[in-house]
């Protein structure tokens, strides 16, 4: 059974490929079938017009790609030649299909000019050649709308949908690549800063080791062999310090160099990085006494020191809780410092004048750091902060490498909150990196979908609006027709049954009614009848029936008959 399905699928694929290579021939055959049926069923001139459509439709299919409007003009001309009201059913499939294909290749303005030209040309044709006169023009406009304009709109919508979908996916792919690049750059920068922190900590320890080794080297109580070992230890420590400094110098970018974003003259600029060498030496002594954490060997500094500097700069900061930070792993202390620092920076940038709450608490084996700010002060000056968008990405990377997790986002009622959960035990494993955020791409795709829905709404609403316009246009046509189709009573009484059509038509108005009035009896068998209004906007009408070239009967028909 599986083999049979595979053979059938292969044959279907081959047949589809062959039809694709001969798509034009297949399309011509499909469009020519109704015209061929019309040539066989109809008689006289209508049969000749239907037969002439067979080769002309082949020409239209051939030029449909290069000249879509020329291809569409062929069935339009054939339809008008068959019936001036475009009631030519054999050519309706060709009109619909070629209009749909033209919608995918022709801009709106040339197509609308084409439709307007067809409608304008139909007015004199219907006025002189249609038995319904002006009412035939309304039929032409409705057929043009439903059979030509609506398929063209669908083809145009299909083209817009495909173009917007392609553009949306290209933009989404580009935005995702850019977002990944920005995130990767932020992570690399944060890792470089972590390397700088390690340089400060390890450099300090290696320096102390070298100093102790130098003291041992000069100790007269040691024999020369131990003094030589101490000298080698001092040299190794000095060499390790130089290597560490060189490696970290290579890792650091220009933005990580000291002095670019420090605090100056006690002014809080929202960009303080507590890792800069120039400030640490002055801060360590103060920060050891600030919270009793004994952080003399940590380059992270104290959250209390950050809060004090922020207050001095004019930021409304409330330190709700600050637990003892003694004994924290270096990575956790550094991450906690960076969370408070970055959150205060963001509050100063994006919510000036808003109160800020800082909370640092130890709960079990977790250090919970929370910084939340309220909405910006609406009474103050409004200024849009410029942000690179990578601060929180780098902060998340630092917290992740420390074995913690970071949450950041708006809070109900306005404001923003940053929460970090950090381990209080050393050697915590880093958590796996999160997948790149797809928010920008999703936004662009949503915009593309809105454009497509708008195009679909236009596809539906434009034909409805045109139809409403046709109906409104028919109101003055109806008024004009009712006025111009009035047959005076004296003229009606003077018409003689048996007179020739020419003699009768010489006394008749130029415009007839669009059909019999409501309630009129059917015309006599074998006779063709025309109707004229008794009085303008009246329900009764005069009926004149001809058989051959002679007037066979006349009567007053209508509701009051």
C-alpha cells in the first residue's frame, strides 16, 4: 500500500510539473471553453463573436505578464461586442481570471483609469445600442464591479500580502540578528568588567604575597636556600600580576577604561561603575565602616555608599533594609553592587523625581536585592532619556554568572522594579543563558499583519463603496429616465395598430422605461414590447407590442389596470 501511494504521489508530482511548464496553454484552454460553448449554442453575430474569442483569448493569455491591462482589455472588448451591457456570460471567467492576475502586477492608478475608461465608454454604447438605454449602463457598471474590479482587488490583496509577509520576515530576521549582536556585546562587556573586578581583587592579593615574600627574603633568620625560594616566590607573584594586568587590558574595551563615567565633584550622574581604580582606594576604608561587612578585600563597595551618593546628588532614595553582607562570595557581592548601581542609574535617567526604594536582605541561602522606583514626576521637566538598551542585558549576564536570577519590568500603578536573587554560598554554578528576546520581531510582524488586514478591509469595502456609488448614480438616472420616457396621451391615441415600426418610432420619446411596471401582465406570445411612462413617477405605463415590423397591440398596463 505504501508503494502504491508513493507511485501515485510521484505521478501527481510529474503531472503538476508538466502543467506548470505549460501553464499558459492550460489557462487558455480553461478560458476558451465557455467561449467555445457560446459559439456552439448562440446564433448569428453572437456566435461569430464567441468564435472570434478563441484566438484572441490566446493572445491575451500570452501577453498577461508583460501587458496585464492589454490582456484584460481583450475579454472586455469581446464582452462589449457580445452585449453592450456586458451581460456576456461566455467571457465572465476570462474577465475574472485576467483581472485577478492583473491585480498582482498592475499598480492601483493605471487600473483605476482603465476601469473608469470602460465605464465611461459604456455610457454612450448603452445610450444608443442597449434596449434599456440608460438603465443598461447601470447593468454594465454592476457587472464591471463584480466580475472585474472585485477579482482585481483580490489579486492586489494577494500581492500586498505576499510583499508584506516577505518584508516582515526580512525585517524580523534583521532585528533578531541585531538584537543578538547587542546582547552578545553587552555580555562581553559585562564579562570584561568582571575580569577587571577580578584583576583588582587578585592583584591586591598577589601584591600582598609579593610583599610578604620580599620580607621573608630579607629575614636574616632564614638560610640562603630559603631566602632564594622567597625571592623566586616574589618574582613569580610580580610576574603573575603583570600577566593579569595585560590580559585584563586586552579584554577591556574603550568604554571600560577608568575615568569615562565616574562621579565628579560629588555629582550623581547615574553611570557610576564601582570598579574604577581611582575611586576604590578612597572608598574601601569608608565602606568597611558603613555596613560592617568587612569588605576591605572586595571591590564591590557597599550599597549604603551608593545610596548616600545618590542622595547627595538629589535622588529621593529610601534604604528600607540592609542586612549584614559579611561573608558573601566575591561574585555575589559584585553582582549585588551592580544591581543597586544599575537600578539607581535607570531611575535617575527614566524616572527623574520619582521616589526609589532599595532593599537588600538575606533570606536563607539567598541574597534578595530589590530596587523599585515610582512613576516619573509629571510636574517636573519632561526629557526623554537616551538608552542603549544593553544595561539590563549586561546586568542579567553578571547575575547569571554569579548563579542568580534577575527580574526587571514595570509594576502595577506605574514605576519599575529590578529584583535579583543571588546565592550566599561560594562556587554557585552559573545558570543557563536565556533565549534571545523576540519582542521587536513580534512587533514588526504584528505591524505587517495590521497592514494585511487593512488591505483585506479595503478589498471588501472598496467594491461596496463603488456599488453604493452606482446606486446613488442611478437615482438621477431614474429621475431622468422617468421624465424623458413620458408618452403624451394624444400621441398614444394617435398611434394606429398595424403601422410600421418606423412610423411609430417617429412619434415616440427617445428613452423607454427599464421594463414593465409592477403588476403588468406578460406580453402576448410572439410579440416584443416596449414601455413608456404615462406620467412622470407614475405606476402606469403604455405598452406597445411589435411583431416583425408592425405594431400589433397597444395597452395601458400597471397597478390600476
